[in-house]
């Protein structure tokens, strides 16, 4: 049985980078927990703290590891490092 990854992605409404990041994860057959911070200043502040000061969205964590944003996620994929993160035991 395949291991279920814990993927957390903070997003905002109508964010094209958020949509691209979610599309890549979905293409790889991954489910994720999405936290929309569009109208939630407290949740956005919590995201910023957790992300070491990063305020942009999306902010993505895979199994507790902060990946960064959309460009970071795609860079990991291009470098061949995303799939191993998603299949790690």
C-alpha cells in the first residue's frame, strides 16, 4: 500500500501560482491540505511565521519539510528531487 504524504499548501483566491502548484501535485497523484489565507490575516501570519518570514503564496510543506513556493516546487521536480520526496518512507 502506498504511503500517504502529508502535504500542506497555503493559498489565496485567484492565485495563478497556487493553481500551478496544486496542478503539479494533482498530476503526481498527491492529495493535500489547502489553507486559504485570502481573508484570514491570523492564518496568513501563522503561515509567515512557519515559513520563516515568507509572505508569498503558495507556501508548501511536504511531510513537514518546507519546500517553498510554486517555482521552488517546479525546480525540485525539474531536478528530479520531488518524486523521491513524495515516495520517501
